[in-house]
C-alpha cells in the first residue's frame, strides 16, 4: 500500500516537473542559437577558423536536440491542459499542430545555423512532399477530413446519428464513440464500425430513425377491436335485448288472456 502511494506521489511530481524541464530546454536552445551565431562570426578570424566552425556546428546540434525536446514537452503539456475541456480528439489535434509547427521551425533554424542553402532545400522538400502526397493520397484525405470534422463538429462523441452515403455502402446508424484523425468509431447494434473520415465527411448526417411499433399478434390472442367495431357490436347487443324484451311481453299478454278467443 505504501509503495503504491509512493508511486502515485512520484507520478504527480514528474507531471509537475515536466513543463519546467521543457521551459529550461527552450531557454538553453535560445542560448545555443546565440552561441552558434557568435561562433560563426569568429570563423572569419584567420588561423582559428576550424575550432570556431566546430563550436558553431556543436551549438547548432545542441539547439536542434533541445528545441525538439522542448516542442514535444510543451505540446504534451498543452494537450494535458486542454484534455478536460475539449476532449481527447481536439487535444490530440492541437498537439499535432504544435509539434508540426515547432519541428518545422526547428529544422529551418538548424539548417540556417549550419549555413546550408535553405531555399534549395525547401524546394527539394516541396517536390518530395508532392510525391509523398500523391502516394499517400487516401491517408492525407482522411487526415484533413478528420481535422475538418473536429472543427465543424457535425456530431459529437456520445451522440446517436445516422450516416447515409454511397461510398460507405448504404446507411449506418449508431452512437459515435470516437472522432479520430483518420477514422470515426461508430457503435451500432451489430457491432462497432471504423469509418474513414473522408467518406464520413461526404456523407449525409441525420437523426436516427425511430423504431417501428410491434404490430405482431401473438398466436391464439384475439385481436383488439377498434372503437367503431366495438360500437357496432354494442348497438347490435342492445337491439337484440330490446327484441327479446318485446317477445317476452307479448308472450305474457297471451298467457294472461287465455289465448285467442274461440268462435261459437
């Protein structure tokens, strides 16, 4: 029991210390940038070019490692803070955007610190990105469709919906369990379905269909007559009772009178 309590306390301490480590890493990354720039300026001094070049390259490598570490740590902290407010899917999307922006900025600055031609590298990266985009067209389509679904929110997690789409093969009705970056997890009566975001985005979303009432009559059970049928049956019963009363009254009159008079 004491060991479990100690483990929980250690986890809380690590969680609280995580943002401070990321902040310290970011501050050290800024100092590494300054050191690399100063060392690069000292390379112009004749006779001491090689040591300053090594110092500039070392500071650039240190900046790259510290900047990536700070980006990952701070983005994770932002996700933890936003998780109770906007949900898992939105918090994950925010962290992904922060990691992409921070990683791209770190890469560009590192290349500049090494003195490499960033323009040519960006052009080559753009061509490579186009080729990769063509090869991974379906995956990227699901990714961007998932981002649009998270932003526009045509439905939320826990809502019961009905999807109608030709690419999906008909209609799907169930409860939304998760809206991920590539798939939407839908829980239906016959199981769970993982639907691609691109097809879900192009599908028609509406409320679920109402359940039809059960009109099946059990064997041997009499059908419940409607109001009109009951009224007709009641009228017939009243008419039969009146006819019986009249016949009974006529029979009593004939009995008291001794029957019909006989002719003399």
